[in-house]
């Protein structure tokens, strides 16, 4: 719409001043008028729809049929229980689903986009949803475009607009472009659109449309949320669930056939068989997993990790290698220049400040000041450190930048490892270059000594290289500064990238600056914790090998030089050779983002499950190819965040350790919860089957089975899913193999053993009485209670259930108490007694039944004790 209007026209239309942006008062008025800058999602489902979805299940239909049969038979009690169970189950389902949804919703809010705007003359970062038409937005590489913009300024800007145009290559953007008439989106070079990404360069633009009025907003289909993907575990569970359902239903049919053959009451046994099928079919497994994952993910968010895709939580527990950036993740990213090298000498800041009258020192500071986008508090840490260094030495970057305005630039990127700016200096133009010293030195032909420019001899080159190594070995990040005077006549306009040969060749070497970036305090502890958990830490950095190795040594990541490989060495290896070496390399230095992809692939081929951190635009492919891509929440770009599975809100390496621990814990909890559900269900089936097989009356009626299903399936399973974990123990084990069965490591045994035990105690209780009603009441009580005790036991698969106090899991405590109270209620409250055909129990009977029901827990504790003794 605005592609054929000039910047001035657009400014006039939106009443905005390009220097100051909008005023606060104007923003308020527009916010009221235009609303929030957000794409509307589908409206939330109503309660009725949710309940309906819960009831639309084939098993529930069977239950309704069973209720109908009971009514026809005049068994109003059974019909009532069945209907009550259906309603209660649906309610619990809706509540749990709501909880999971809320958790995921609040996560989404945490990853909301931010935008940089100029308002009232000041640059500030705000939530992108607060943008209004007319706002002046600042863009830089890696940022997601927060609304539709008419560009007012661009510097080598490119944007990737595949969400709108389907074109995955980044396209050039140019604020000077002016169309003759209306153009399709893909051709509007002077506009950029919501949801696209800036992949290179910088720019500014005026918001021309927000929210649903943007180009994406108009494509309705894009807004519909992508369906939630099933996690591998959920997939495996649905498969397992289906298999178990068929098995269970088969068994129930067999049970019914057997009962008919034994000439039992057909209708009663039909009801019982149906109830058993309903109770024992593990239809809720995938839902339980979703809830546990969703709640776990909320907990992780509070601890600094935002998980963007649920499946990542499972993968986290299996991670065997963590590849981390150095700067900002393993180190604090608080850089200060501690030393510099000019005129063949090393100076501290104070010394240089005193000797600044020397031309070369002054020149070096000028290059650092001009060739930089940083201010005192804005910009990247390296440039901020240099800014501070210049100021402390008495050179004001702001003043210099006004005096020598920037005419062009080739921005810094991790591949080139350098940055260049072009300035007018009187009659002349100069190019200022700063970057990795090895890279810069290669492009220098002269050096400055005192105030003279002399050729850079081979001896001097070696001397400078030795100095770089010396400074790097002290864990300093070293940057070199160089410059070149240019012939003005031939200066191009625009397309500076094409002028590398002219701007960055035959440079005059000025000197080096060494800056300190101390390691994070918690990082060494995390590396050690990983080592105990058989997880390898690998440092990947664009920094110099010696700097990297020095920091790696301080953190315990590497000891020997052989453990370090540079990007140049990596280039000489083919895929096979890299795969062979990858196991013994712990530090990759001077690598480019593309190398990261090769490293991840080699690690994966070597059988490792890899987590990889990244922050830049070019890191996106590596983040995508890693099993877990981790982006930085503070320092990272929107592009990296979009490509990642997980975001660290504090950029801290130690947070990865907590996340992996949490991932392992969540997986363990899901396993505990599933094994509990399956063993309890097996207990119910075995009880009924054994009774029918040996030809005794059924120990449990249809109502009993459904009642127990209600008190044991929801709360205790969830309580197990949210149980705490033995941190120490979790992080002392090697990572789980991917694709490992849930039943590995004794899972099958656990299920069959406890299932049989529960059946045995239930039948034992039943046999202890002649009178049928009392015997059934016994069996009913013991089955319910023993499953509750079993849930407590399952808090730890190998250790004591009480190694962590039960009070730490209030949900479990509540589940057990509510369960016991409900069991008491059905033997005390006459109405319920009538419904469920139970008799009142005496205190002595209660005590005996409680003791008997505790058997699974007691046996569990005994086994845990024996296990501990053996290990
Ligand atoms: P990591 O991957 O651990 O974050 P890094 O931050 O050191 O590593 P890059 O940002 O890719 O990696 O930097 C690579 C090299 O480029 C640095 O070692 C430094 O020498 C140089 N460099 C860093 N920032 C700038 C900059 N703003 N301008 C010029 N050169 C820079």
C-alpha cells in the first residue's frame, strides 16, 4: 500500500517525526483506537464443548449402555454409580486439561516478542504487542519484524519473508526504493512485514499496519495455530494403550464367556465385565503424560528455561553431549579491556591514557570508537568494552562519530570475524577495521610506528603473532584494529559488501586490545555435575584457540592442548575423519556457525544426543539440527529463538544443567506414574479373572470397580507424575538411551509383580470371610487401599519411598487421604452402602484390612532395602 509513497508522505500520513517518533500521549490514543498488535487466535472452547469432548469416547458410550442395561434390570444403584463415575471422570478430565492448557498458555506469554522503538526521541525496548501505526521501529540482524513497516532507513538490510511469500532466501531491502504503482508483497523492497526476520544489516521503519490488519493477519489460515504435535513418548504410549486396550477387552470378553459357561448371572457379569474393561483400559495414559509434561515445563520456566516444544522435555533427559558457546554462556559476557599492545609495547589502560599523545595509540582508539555500534550501555559486550576503554583513555566516541560521520559499513558477523566502517575525514575517506587479530593481521601490509607508516615485515608479523598467543593464553579476548585511507573518487555508494577488496586489504596495523571476560561462577560446578552424569561438555567458540583453552581449563572442560580443534583444522577433515575425532575434542575454537552444523552431525553419527546453544542468525541451522537447540533469552536473536527447542532466560550454562536434571526427573515421574497405573489395572484384572477361573463368586461388583478406578486413577497417578526426585541420584546415572522402552530396567517386573501382589491381597481378604457381602466389602476395601499404598511406594522405583518426605508431595498426601476417606464413606454412609452393596466394618476389621493393604508398600520398602545393600 505504501510502496509507491515517499518516506515524507508516509510520515505525514501517520503524523510522525522521524527524529523523535510518537509521543506517549499519541501512543495512548492510537492504542485505544487500533487495539493490541496481535494476531487473534481461535476463540477458546466453551465448557460444554470441553465436557462433550471428554464424553465422546467409545468406552464412555459402553458405560452409558451399561447404565441403560442396569436401569432396565431395575438395578438403580449400579446405574447411579456408573453415571456418577462418568460425570466425575469427565469433570476431572476437564480440570486436568484446563490445567495443562493454562500452563502452556503462560509459557507462550513468556516467549512474547519485543521490539525496539523510538518514542519521544528515545530508543527503548517494548513488548511488540504495544506497537501502534506510526511507531518508529528499529531493526537489526536477527530480529523478527514486529509489524508491517515502511522502511525509512536501511543499511545492507536483508529479510527472510518465507512465512508470507514462500521464498526461503533472504531478500534485499532498500528504503530508497519507490514503486510506480501497487506491487505484490514479495516485490515491495521498501516494506517489511510482521513475522519475517532481518537476516543481515540494519534498518528503521514506520509501522503501517498492526495486528489483524497486517499482511499475515489477512491470511487467515496462517493464524490458526499449528496442531500440538505428539511427543515420541505420547506416540509410543498411544500405541501401547491401543495394544493394552485390545488385550484388556479380549480378556473381559473371555471373562464374560467363562462366566456364562459357568451359568453365572449373565446380566450381572456383563455389567462387571464392561466395568472392568472401562477401569482397566489405560485410555488416559497420553493425557497423563501431557499434564505431567505441561506442568513440568511450567516449573522449568520458573527456573530459567522456556521449553518451546513439549517433546524436547523427553529428549532433554537423554542428552549425552552439551555443546555450549563460550561468550556469555560459560563466561559472564562482562568484558573489560585490561591491556593493549601498540608500538611494540603492552600498556595498561592508565598507561595508555598517559601516552595518548602518541599518534598510534590515538589512532587505535579512534578505530575502536568509530568502527562500533555500541554506546555506554547498548550494543554487544565486546564493543561496549572498547567504548569504555576509549572513554577511560580520554577519547570520546560520540564526539568522534559526529566529527567523522559514517558513510558506509560492512557489519560484523561471526563468519567474517571482523567489521568495517567507512568515514569521511576532510578530503579523504578512511576505512576502519576491527576484528579477530589473526584475521586482521592477514589483511595488513603496513603498520604504524610512532606516527609513521612502515611496511609490516615478516619478523614483525611473527612478533605480533607471538603477542596474540601470549595475550590469548591469559584467557583474554584479543581484538585488532587497523585502517586504510581510501581514494575518494572511486567510492561506490551502497553495496559496501562488494568492496571488501578495497576496504579491507592492504591495511595499516595499529595494535591489539585484550579484554577479560571472567567465567561464570556456577559454570565449573555444572561441568562437574555433567561429568558425574556421564554428559560431556564441549565448548564451541569463535574466539582464539588459546583464549578458549585457557577458559576451558578454568572450567574443567579440557586439560590438554590435543583436546582443542580449530575451525581451520576442522576444515581439513572429511565427515568420516571428523566423526572419528569428535569423541576426543572438547574445545572447538575459531569456528564459524557452519562448522557448528558439521559438529552436531558428527556427534549425532557417533551416537550422541546433542544439546547445542546458539544466539546469532547464522546459528539457526545448527540449532535446528541439534537434538535440543538452546537459544539465549537475553543476548540471542529472535531468529535463534525461533529455531530453538528451548530458551535460557538467563543465558547461563548452569541453567542447562538444571534443565537436563528436570528433564530426567520428568521422564522418571512419567515412568513411575505409568507403571503405577498399569500395575494397578493388572491387579484388578487378575483379581476378577482368578475368581472366575476358580469358580468362586465375583469378589467385586461393577460399581466397586468403577469406584476404585475413580479414586486411584486420577489423583495418585498425577501426584506421582509431579513428585520430586532424588537430584543426586538422577544426576549420577548415565543418560537414558533414546528409544529406550518405558519397561526397561525392571519395568515389566515391577508391573507384573505388584499387579499380582495386589490381586493376591485382595483375594486373600475375600477368602477370609464366608458371608458374601462382607467378603466383597473386604475385597473392595483392600483393593482400593492397596492401590493407594502402592502409589506411595512407587515414589521411588529402586529406593525407599520415604527418602523424600511425603510432606513434600502434598498432592500425594491429599490423594491418599481423599482415597481413604472415600473408602470409609462407602462403608459408613448408608446411602452409599446401599448403592455399592457394602456392609459396615468394625474398627478392628478396619485395622486388619489397612495392614493387609499396606503389603505392597511394605514389600517395596523391603526390596528397596535389599537393593541398597547390594549396591
Ligand atoms: P561464542 O561463539 O562463544 O559466543 P564469540 O562471541 O567469541 O564466541 P563471535 O562473536 O563469533 O564468537 O566472535 C568471533 C571473533 O570475532 C571474536 O573472537 C573476536 O575476535 C571477533 N569479534 C567479536 N565481536 C566483534 C565485533 N563486534 N567487531 C569485530 N570483531 C569482533
